[in-house]
C-alpha cells in the first residue's frame, strides 16, 4: 500500500484536508490510527466525519501533535485500491523550544522520508503574513526540494475560498515554479477532483 | 546552523532534530543529502577507499594502448557498472552481484595479457580486488600427470591468484583430448573454486576466437559463469605502425623515414602472407627490439656517435643485413 503524506506549516489545514479528502474518497466512518511520538505507542479511534473534524481540527496552530493515519479506498481502473493517508503535525521554522513539538517534528520527517507521495499544503491566505507560523518559509522550500525525490509531489494551495488567497496563490505559483500546484479549499472540498486524479495516477 | 553538526545518517538527523540541535529546514536538507540509516556502520567495514589518483593514472595507461576501442569501451562499461552497484549498495538498494569472470578472445599479440594486467590494477584501485595481481598460467601449469594431481595443481594456482586475476592462456587446450584427459578435471576444479572463492579472484580464460567459442560450446555450463566476453580484434597496419612509434618513442629512439617505409613493407608482407593469426603487436616489438640491437652493433665501431645518431634507427638496422 502506498503511503501518501500530508505536510505543511502549522494551521495550513492539513488535518481538515485529510479528513475531508478521506470522506470525499468514500471513507465513512473514519478509522484513525494515532501514533504518539512521546512514547512510540499507537491507538485507534473511529469517528464519523463530523465528529472527527470537530475533535481533531482547530483554528489555532499546533493542534495536531502526532501522526494520524487512515486507510482510504481509492477507485482505480481495475477494482479498488487503498492508500494510507498520513496526517502530520505542522512543520515549524527554526528550532522549536518545546520538546514535544521537536519530537513531533522528528516523527513527521521520519514519515516524510518513508512516504511515496507528498501532499504539501500551504495556506494561500497567509503566505505573506510576516511572523505568522503559516507564512511561507525555508521549510517550505526544503520540502519542495525533498518532494522531487518522491514518486509524486503536489503543492496544495489551501483556503482558496478566502479572498486574500488570490494573491497568495500568485506568490506560490511564482515561488514554486516548476512544481505542480493545485488550489484547494479543504473546507469546501474544492479542487479535490484534481488531487484525487493525481494520487490515482501514482498508485 | 546545520553546518555545525554532521549527522552520519538519517536516524542521527532525526535525533538531532528532536534534541534541538537542528532546525526543521536543516533537518529536511540533511535528510536529502545524507545516506539512509544503518549505512554508516556497514561502510566502516567496507574495504579501504579507492585511490582516485592512482585509478586515474591506470585508466590513462589503458587509454594509451593503441586501438582496442571495443575493449576500452567494455572496460569503461564494467567500471561504471561496478561503481553504480557500489553506490546502490551504500544507499541500501538491491544490487546485482558483480561477477567479473571474463573470456578474452583473440589472436596472440592482440593485447589480451596487457589488458588483463591493467584490469587487475584498476579493480585493485577500485577496492574490488585486494591485490589485483595477475597470475598467468597455461595448460601445463594446471594439468597433472596422474589422477588427483590436476586438482592439486589447479588449486595451487587458484590459491596464488586469490585477491587478483587468474589468467589462463589458451584455455581451450583444457578441453582437448576428450573425456579421459585431465584437462576436464582442471575445468571442474576451476568451476568449484569459482564457487568456493566467490569475489576473491577473477578468472579470465583467453585464447583464439574460434577455439574459445568451440570450447564454450562443448562446456555449456561455463558460458553462464563468464558474463563478460571481450573480443580482441587484430591490429590494422595503421595501428601496428602506431604501436611501433610508441614503442620506439618510449625508449627514446627514432625511426628514420627509410626505416619507417621498410617496417611498413615488412608488416605488409607478413599480413598478405598471413598467417591467419597475424595482427600482432608482439611481432612488431620483436622486430624493433632486434633493430635496436642491430643499431648498437652498427654504432659500436663509430668513434664518437652524435646524440642524434644514438637515437636514430635506420632502414639497415631492420631485419638484419641489407634486405633493402
């Protein structure tokens, strides 16, 4: 089973995208496996989509501090295939002070290393927000360079439903010229069709 | 920041990241640039690193050989293969076993031994052979006179060649004489040695093209054990002259125009008279060595030969007296 990892800055909308995309592909209820970086343990929980979004997402950064994996079906040309969707904690610039966040970072990168597909989420509405955790930074450029080594690497310019995102999308397009970029809204499932096709073609 | 720490592998990158010694961006960059986990330990056990300077020189030596373009191409191919397999191994990817036993086909004097010797050096410098020396043997060195003697003699030669190349000239002669011949026993012993001492030596079977092909046909098991076949084509007249000039220049002699013309004539007659197995650098060498001695005889009675005279080989030095 191919591993598809979702990474990006804190509060870029990774978890919402993961849950929403899984539901879009027809997974309901969602069986999530949580991998805790603190003690290397795992736990399982089953949610309905609404519950999951309520419990696992937040409008504040650093809500996700562990890996959340779920297996989703993916209709393929011959029968259905499955992929592992891995939601991660946000990547922070510099060296985080909190040990928990650093550990979560290391866990995320370990998963990035082992992933086949990388979906890189950038908050298009906050690209230029100086000092904000969501703003474009060195980590994003490094992710893009790393992504080229994988089977598939796709940039998702999220929150495209917000009016500020238009300009942000232009900046992303300019900064990441040569990479495939899809504008999406995780909240309204915009652009999901393209993402689905991208993933389908690579499994 | 990331420049101050030098993690050896991925696991270390991740550890440094969680210990706060690396920023996230640096960790990502290092993940891209360093090797996968576990490799560091394996690498330490690997043979000493190759000596790029020595390797470069040996390759230059190979390229200096006249002609042999096909051979040089094949050697480059083998080297590239070996190099990439090594790097794949370092990255933890599946590798093809590097079986480098070879068959050299060609007439005498077409460079088989010379190439084998240089190949040994190259593989040694690439850390593929611990010693890289060449043990050159023929039938008489392998085949014994009584039952059991052959295996003993053959094993002894293999033992000498461990860490280098065992080069069997006119290897097809091991198959002559039919079933009862001890040559068969030598072949069996060699095949067993190839299994027992995998990766410890390289076996090269050399000989005339047709005989070698017949030899491989009659011993079908052998063919699959020798993935590399190199054909040594006879030198052209042009190449033979180049070889002559190189040989002469290396020894700080010169050929006079007359001598060149005469050498050309000699080689032409030899080729047309052919001698299916002409095409022979050794013959050129013999002619020239004789000419050098002849020149000495000519000059020894000259009271004070000039520097120029000491260097010059004239037509009359070639092939003895006055075949002009």
